C-alpha cells in the first residue's frame, strides 16, 4: 500500500508542478519557477516520508511539509512588502 500512496503523491506533485509551469509560462517569467517548484517538490517528498513506518522518516516528513508552508509564507510576505515599497516610492 505504501508504494501506491507514494506514487499517487508523486504524480499529484508532478501534476501541480506542470500546471504551475504552464501558468507561469503565459506570463514569460521563467525566473520565478524555482520559488514554486521547490515547495511542491518538498511537500510531496515530505508527505511520502510521512507514509513510511520509520519514525525518523515520519518526523523528517513533518519537517518538510511544515517547512514548505514557511517557505511559501516568506515568499508571499516578501513579494507583498516589495510591492508596497515600489508603490510608495512613486
């Protein structure tokens, strides 16, 4: 059952990454791919680790999934802050 679950998580992560790639390609912004692809990869990997029976891998999986949230939150906050600074400088 573990392999089936791991394959489903991996395929879902690849699908999300592909859809995001197609969306960003329409805006001609290749420089921001890494900020979205890495969290999707980290979250998928962390979730696969959480499915294992090894307690140390489960703990590391929780770190990856929670760390992904922190990365996305920081990227969003920095983008918001930089956008506001650009707006107020005008």
